[in-house]
């Protein structure tokens, strides 16, 4: 007998998560359609990506320590220089791994 690739409860969980993500994104677009974009709102929206990045990166740096901090600084520097997100992330991870392998 051929076993299923995924259990029914797993498939249901994936569908529920996909639906939740879709509804959150669609709801955000719908909500922003009803907001007047004033200069203050525009400044807030422009600052949001940096705030999200800081909220994700800083706890990791605080937990892991110097290897993560050096990797994050390397990634930020490469992003500023080359404007290539993928290359910056890959280089930042490699720098963090190298620093950790060096015993820091």
C-alpha cells in the first residue's frame, strides 16, 4: 500500500496557515485603502522596514554574541556597497560562521 505524502491534519494545517496569511495581507491592503496617506503616515511607512529588520536581527545578535554581530555588520556593509540583498545575507552568514569557527 502506498503511504500518503502528508497526513490529512498536516494538509489542513498548511491550508489554514495559507488562508490566514492571505487574509492578513488582503486585510492590510483593504485597510490601507481607507487611510489617508499624510506626510506623517508616509514617514511611518517608510521607516517600517528598518524597524522590522531591527526587531528580527537585534535579538539574534544579543543571543549569539560577537559572531552574529560581526556577520550582521558585514551584511549591512555589503548591502550598502552593492545593493544586493541575497549576496549581503549569504556573505553575512559566511562571515558569522567563519568568526565562530575561528573560536570567537
